[in-house]
C-alpha cells in the first residue's frame, strides 16, 4: 500500500489506537497559505504561547507511520547524520498551559522528519517506502529543554512525499518520561515553495509539494497554532522557531 493511500484511509486502521494520538481541534480556524515567494527573509507563523492570554494547548496529531523506534538512543543536537540538503536549525520552545504559559524546563523533546527526498530512516523496503533505510537513523533526535523551555537541533529542510504537506513530528514528555503531547509542525508555503523549486543544486529535485497545508490529512482541520516561523535563505540556511504549548 502506498503512503498516499494509507493517509486517505486513515492512520488508525493500520497502526491501532494505542500507537497514535487522536486528532483534535476539528473546529479550529483554517488558515490560508501565503502566495508570495521569496528567496530570503522571514515568514511568520504561530504566535500561540507568547503570553498567558494567548496560550492554547497545541493540537495533538498522529505519530504517523514512521515514529522513532527507540528515541532515548538519539540524545543529540545535530540530527543530520550524513543527510544532505539546505541547512536548517530548529529552535522549539515548550510552554506550560497550566502555569500561564511559563517555560517548561526539563521536558524531553523528540523530533523526527523525512529527508530531502521524502524518506524516513528506520523504515523502508515496503510499499509505504520503497527505499530501505531500516539500518540508519538520520533526522531523529532528542533534547531536554533548558530553563527557557528551549531545545535546538541542527538539521536540513525536510522534503515532501505524496499526500502530505511538509512537516516535522514532535513528541514531548515531562522529566519523568510521561507523554504530554504528540504534535506536528507545519511549514509556510512561501519558504517551502522556494526551496523545492530553486534548490536543485542541494538535491531538491521533485518540484512543488503536491499537498498544501489546508488540504493535508493532518492539518486540514486547522493549523494556525502549528505553523512555524522561518527566516534565512537557501545559501545561508534557514532558522525555524516554534512554540508548543502543553498541559504539564
């Protein structure tokens, strides 16, 4: 079964209820993708979590079909592990909705995403991903938030695959290892379109993504609080900043 068909049928039927986090927030307002395309500069995303009065718990989303198998093995800031592409740093801040959106120190944050070609490590050799990457672990990592609730990762700009908009998976735990939230980070269209159409020399050869956020199986019910802010350029690399709000 191809990944696009998998997405259309729904994750739950194959993964089982115990392995996913239910989709929430069906009534969230749907955002409209920006139409401008720029090679550099800043594309501003969600402002959720920047104050006690703007502090909604970030929507939970599915882990997807390719979660990290043993996350504790990947305590590292640089998660590239040999994968090439446009450079990207990720700065993710975790806030606590139960403490007026104060920074959550000591939280464990796992991230994972596909490479520039749309493939995940730890999986493959099947209909969902033909290339076999079961023996490698690129683009997966774990960090613990500092006093400001911040974790940072060095990575590459993710590619895309059929049926999904570009995204990053994030799983947050408290310091004791209790799961607090599984969510995903969405990308502004202007930046991703620039990378996918003009960064061929970096290996992005598939062209424009085939699915926008508002038509994505995961983000289509609203992604306002999941949209990242990106700044930078193809040559200099991009910086992604994003705040995720949990109940801790």
